[in-house]
């Protein structure tokens, strides 16, 4: 009669080896998790739970934090305070679709010809764009600082493209700004209407600052979008969660 096969058993040594491996693996995972926590704590720009500070680098969590400001003006102003950005709060004005309950003016910004009232979320994004994109690009490409950022206005009580019907422009509530040119400290002026096309440093600069704006504004429109934007960038902070960058 054939012998029955012996049941398969794991020896104590083998079982102990696998148990030790599991403990080692759990320890390694714990170390990695703790290291990740320490790294995120040291890099608040990547930490979704860290308060937004406009002085921090732009990170993986920055865009989400900026989106959250669009419907929370008190928090937006808390961010500007925390970031030590100069600003003034103006009285609400307007009515209907052109009501402007949030009128915030940046007081230390190199705007020209003036510093216009805008919504706080636009103001916060403008500060982040200037310090993290425009100024570094000017120094890198032209070895010069920015003296002025020229705009074509913020508020305009109108529908999109001035039509008689349809959706209202973000300009109607001061939630958008049009940027037309940049003046360097050395006197050079870089404008979209004159310098967008070509391979010169001016064109490279304009595209670099356009691309940088896409990380902080909900909508970025440039001369690449259509003829109506041939002479300016349009930036706004509308309520969409997915940005437009063209």
C-alpha cells in the first residue's frame, strides 16, 4: 500500500524568518511615512493643510488653495495679511450683475498707470505671479528688475466681448485684469502688441510669464487665443475648477 504524503509544514525557522521580514517591512514603511510627513511639513507649498502664504514657492497644493479663496473673501484677506502684502479695502459699489462687494487695491504693486481695485483673489494671484514668475524671468532673461507692469483696466460693466446678451464678463465685477506691457528698471519696454511674435528675448519673456500665470489664475488668455487679445493678457479668477490657459 502506498504511503500517504507527509503534510506540508513550515519549519519554525522559516516562520520566524517571514515574521521578521514583515516586521522589517512595517518598520521601513513607518520610516518612509514619517520622512514624508517631515518633508511635507518643511515644504508648506506642497502641504494641502498648511495655510497659504504668498511668499512660499508655488507648489503642488498652491492652485487648490487659490481656488478656495474665490468664495472666501475673509480668508483671502487673511492670506494677504499673513503674506505681508500691502493692500487697502474699498467700499462696495455697483448693483446687479456689476455689483462689486469685494474691492481690494494693492498699495505697493508696480502697476501703471494706477493701482486699480480688483477682487481679493485676483490681487493674491497678481502678487504671486509677480514675485514667483515675472520678476525672476526679467532677471534671468534681461538681468534687470521690473519697474512697472502696465494694465488696460480691471472693471467694466459689460457682457463678454461687449455683446448685448449672453454671459457677463469677469470684468463686470472687477474679477479680471488685462496686462499689456512691462517696463524694466533699465528703461526697456516689452509690450504684447509689439513683442509677442518672433524669437527674441522679449517674446521668450512674454511666453514665460504667460505660462507662469496659468498656475495661479483660473483663466489666462494671450495673443495665441484670438485677435481680440493681440495686445494684452486677460487674467481672471472665475469659479471654474479646471483652468483655461491659452
